[in-house]
C-alpha cells in the first residue's frame, strides 16, 4: 500500500549510473575537471575557469554534492586571484569555506563583501556567512549590524535547540555566538544586553570590554560579567581582568568611567578572587588596583636563588615564570625588589641560558625598575647598553631553538628570535637617566626599525612612542609612515600627532592610510592629546575625515573626540 521511505530509495541518477558502462552520467569528450586542472598547471586561467564552470553545472545536474563543493572552491580561488572579490565571496559561501572568507575580508578591510541570508540555507553556508560577519563586524553599516545581530541571535538559539540542522561539531551554533558577540557593540542596548546575558561566555569575554566602550549605559553590567565568569573558574575571563583596559576601568582612568561605589565594589571582588587563588588575578592586583601588597609578599617569598635553581648540568629550561613573578614582587620593599632585579640581571647576562629565558629576564627587570631609585636605574641603564648594541646576542641552543624551524626535524624548532635588542631597548628607555641617554635610545630604536625580525621592529616602535616629546621632535614621522611594518606606521602616526604643527601633511596622509588600524591610531592619539591640551587644526581636520571612515570603531572615536573638543 505504501511505497518505501524516501531515505531508502536510491537517487535515480545514482541508479542510472550503473547502466552507463563508462561510469559517467554525462558523455564528454574530455573531463571538464581534468581540463580545468590541466589549464591551471599551464597557467591558462580563462580555460581553467570555463572548464570549472562546466564541471560545476555537471555536478548540479548529476547530484554530485562533493564535486559541487570542490568546483565552487576551485572557481572561487580563480576569481580571488583575478581580483573578482564579489564572485569569489559568493562561491566561497557556497562551498562553506569560512577561513577563506575571513582571509578575503582581511585583504581589503574597508570593503563590505556581499552577504546572503543566514536562514533557510545549508549549515555549511550559514556557518561561512556568519564567519564573514565576524570578520567584517567593523565595516557593515549600522542598520545592517542591527539586522544581522537579530539573525545571528536567532540562528544561535535555533541551532542550540535543534530546530534547524547543525554540523556534528555544532560549528554553526559556535560561530553564530562568536559573530553575535563581535557585533553586539554595534547593536541596540537591548541587543547588547541580551548577548551579554546569554552568549558572552568565557571564550568571548573580550566582548564585555568592547560593550563597555560602545554602550556606556551597560558599562557596569559588562564590567561585572568577567568577574562572574572568573568566579566560576573561567581562565579566559580571568585573563581579561589583567588587561590594561580593565585596569583603566577599575581605576577610573577610562571612558566611560564607572561610579566610585561601583569601582570600589569591583576592586573588592578582585581582591576576593586573588585571595582564592584564581588564575592571573594576582597580576591584575599588581597593576595599581589593590589596597596593599601583603598578599603579594606572601606569594613572592621566600624564593630559591633563580640562578642556582636553573644552572643544572646537562639541563636546559624552556619557559619561565620570570615575567609573571615580577608582577608579584613589584610592590615589595625597595631592598627586596633590588635583590630580584640583581638576580634577573644575572640570568639575562648568562649566555648559558636560552634566548627566550634571557628575554623574560629583561622583561621582568622592566616591570620592576620603574619604582626603584633613579641612581639604581642609572646603574641598570649602563648595564643594559651592551644588550641594546647587540653585543650580548648569542645564547645557549640558538642553532636549535631560534630562527627558522627545520621542516623535517622535530628537534630544530623555533621559540622566538635570537635577538635581545628589542626588550633591552624598552628597558633602556624606562631607566634612561638624562637627555643624552634618551637620545641614544632614540637613535638605536630608529636603527632597529631596519631589522628583519618583526619582534625587534615592534619593540623599537613601542620604545619611540614611550620617549618624551622632547627626545622625538627630530624624528621624521613621514619615514615611519612609509615603513612596510604596520607597527612602525602606527608609531609614526603617534609621533606625527604629538608634533602636529610640524607634520600637517603626514597627519593628513595617515588619516587616509589604507590600513584602518593606522587611521584608528590617529584617532586614539588625538583623543589622548585632547585630554590635556587643545587639538591642533591639523588633527581636527583629520578627525573630520575619520568621522566618515568605513570602520565603525574609527568613526566612534573620531566623533567622540570632535564632540568633546567642540564642547570645550
């Protein structure tokens, strides 16, 4: 009476395949797929695309699902290589290639890629489109952000409840939550509160800080969420408590600022979490948010001699607690801090240590040196000059654990560069005793910008921005703005804004930089300057340009600074 269920009956084309003899449903003189691959090898992109298009049509006709996804990805790669971003986007979505979509979005961060619906599509397409939204959360329009946030919240709830199909790993649900958290600061206060309450898990704890900045009315709720997550044992949220932005929020130095009573309450909770031994909360306390240092004294001492503990024959230690321990002891009495610095100097100068351990020692000294007497800082500066000049480079096992890892060796690995000049330069800047010492640091930082090591370039850029304005007025930010490394260009933006009267054209060019992080640096630097002095007309003009920026984060900062400047 009743026919067999549809899932029992074989696909009619699959049954027909048994009678073809050739194993193909469609007769072709040559396989389009083989022709496409051959054309690709022969560097004939037009032939490759035409053959792949035939292959895609054939797979749809014959019901070859895996072949369809394969052909769609092949075509997307060809379109991407030819600069056809929109066509590549549509086909990457169809193939479910979420990583390729993120790479495509990052390649031109100012352009919004086409986006289809999130509902009534296969799960792999929904996941790819949600990932694309996460990658482009800063460039979609405000109206689209609100609408997409509603769609993502619905998608997350429906996949979680099983109303719509998801992958076996629940990848659609996880991606929808991540994308919703990324878009939450762009949504309405009601949407942001819903995401904060139901979706901001430990893995997405950073959303809380972003909501604090973008939704001032939710600042207290957003700031409280990481404390709740940490209380439940979420280490990812605990890392957020040690973040510099959270420190600024708890000390009243950020915008928007919390009420004094709310800051006091949150600081008390931080002390309770640190007393309970929660992950990284002791470091959060070391950053100026605690009433005393007794807890740190109990944790920090007594400790064994670090040199004696690490200098064992035929033994090399990888990974240290030198940096985190330096935070714990930074509020001890002067004599004990100096003892710790002396021990760290011994480790940093020991060539028998690995480069990674010596860098940790230099960073630990940097954390401790800022509150020690000036005379002791002068001593450290003269000691660290050899590191700044590069004469101390060369550590134990450099040939095995630094540089480029060997692709066929499990022993020749990379734990970072062999150079110690970067962290040494930051330490020299922190304890430079006079103008001459600052000039030396400045010159070495400019020279280090030519390094082939990315970490050295980053440290040099950081050092230049930390030097006083009197030491950097001779640097041409235009040269830094032309650097190939993003961090060097960001340093150029900061220096140009500090000396705006000398670098009007450079500021204008940086406000139009193709990299939105450079434009955001200009806006953030203007915001810092506006807290102390009136802005130069060149910066005000740059803010007018940035107020029309494609990225919402840049627009928000620029509009806020312009509004505050107009109100003064």
